[in-house]
C-alpha cells in the first residue's frame, strides 16, 4: 500500500540582522540575570527549598525540590518542581513552573508577574501555598471546596497522597559555594483558610440570630458582611 508523502516543513522567515542582534542581546541579558539569581538563591536558600538532583547545565531549564513543610499534611514529602525560563524576554516574561508529582498543578498568573519579581520570591510563594492554598482561582474546584468546608478530609487525603506519591528521597546536587544542609524552623500547622471560613460562617450565623431578635436584619447583616470583607484577605469561593 502506497503511503502519502510527508510534507516538507514550511520555511521560516529569516530574521533581519537587526532583529537577530536584538534577540541575541535579550538572551544574553536574560542569561546574566538568571545566573546571578541562581547564585544568590543557593547562597542563602529559603526554608524547605533546595536544588534538584542534577547539575544545572541549561540555566533556562532546571529543577528545584520543595520539602514538605513541617506541620502541614505534606511534611515528609519531596516535591520536584520544574522551572522553565524564557530564553528571550526574561525577566519581563514570566517563567513556567510545574510540580512534577501527581498532587496537582500550579498556575503562575501572568498578570501577577512583574520584571521586579525574583525567582527566590516566586519559589517562596510556592512553598507558602503548601501552608495555605490560595482559593481565588483554584484549578480543582472540588479540592478547593473540600479545603474550605471539609478540612479534616482534605488533610487526611493530602497526607495519604504525599505518602503514596512523594515519599521517595531526592538527593540534591549543590553548586559550588552553596549553603548545604540548612535546617528550616519547624512551623506549627494552622489551617488558616479553613479557620477563616469557619469564622465567617459563625459570624453569619450570629448576625442572622441577632437580626431575627432585633428586627433590623438588613442593616445589621450588611454591617457584619462589611466587617468580614474588611479583614478577609481572600474572596469567598464561588462555584457558579
């Protein structure tokens, strides 16, 4: 049986000399910034963060390891994170950061990235999410709802997944002059988001009871909701 011929790839337009020179300069600038940030990152590594198992041969694509923070359901787990940086345009173009385990993905909002953001701050933010997930834009609404309203079940399942998929040890390859073996402080686990949800629900319950007894339900209700919104750093979870 005759097979159809494979079409030839379409020729790509060649860059002009000026465009090629500009692209080369952007790459060199990005490379210089990334190398400097890597050097500073491992000279003073943030808690629960360490280099990946392989030496960095491509500064635009490398790996870090997050150790599950003490006091969280992820304690004892190791979470490799893939870092892919734009070869041209960094730091104006945000990096792509992906968890390599099965617990889930994390999305970096392009609108929240600025050229002043450093890789150190970005990675610290990823560690902080293991303490208190951000529920404004959840990837999995079922898990977000479970975290907000059924925290005990969320924690039990997170521990089980950590043991099953993220308990294998990972040995880091430390670059020269890196700080090795830093022990992070133990931080007690406090389910901050779940606690806020419960506080909001309790405030609504009390407001409704007070409104029923005082006869001024609407104004009191509005005052209570205004108070809750004034101190809550996150919007309520909607699943419309």
